[in-house]
């Protein structure tokens, strides 16, 4: 892989995927024990290998002059050799013509978190 850019690949169990070449940077939230949403981490070319646990939160990436947004349903991200692979139960790409893409991505992930909280109430054995 060209060490001047990243390759971003998002994979879901139902086969949805996103493949982006020539990505300049990726910013993702990492899940932390004491914080529901965690903190953001920026990944650039030549980043050291890392495995990150992600909450349900927006992910953004930079390609040239554009910043693009994706809503991610939690999961894991691995960066190695300038390749970023995200494994998540679901994701949604925010359209590039959206006037407020960051807000749209945040709203979508808030909706997913709300659905998750409601689902947990019905789970047998959940405390």
C-alpha cells in the first residue's frame, strides 16, 4: 500500500461494505471502559498497527478536500500497513450532498443506541 494514503474497508455481516482508496485520515471513536462513547482517535498513513473497539458512533474520513461521514453500529477496527478494516454489525454512508453530514451521522447513531437500549430491556437474563 502507498504510505501516503490509507485504504478504508467497512464490512458488515449482511455483506454491506465500503471500500475507499486514497484516504488521507480516519477519525473514529474508541470504546472505553468508563465512557459510553469514549474518545476520538485519528489515524494517518504509517500509523502503528492497532486494534480498536468502537462504540455506536459516527466515523469520518478525509479524502483530498472532502470530509465524508459514516454512521457505524459499533464493532472493531484494525489498522495495519496503511489498511483500515472496520467490522461492524451495520453502517450507513451519509450522502455527500447532505447539508449537515456530521449532524445526520450523529442522529443516526443516537437512534441506533436508543434502539439498542430498548432491546436490552427485553433480553432474558440481562441485569
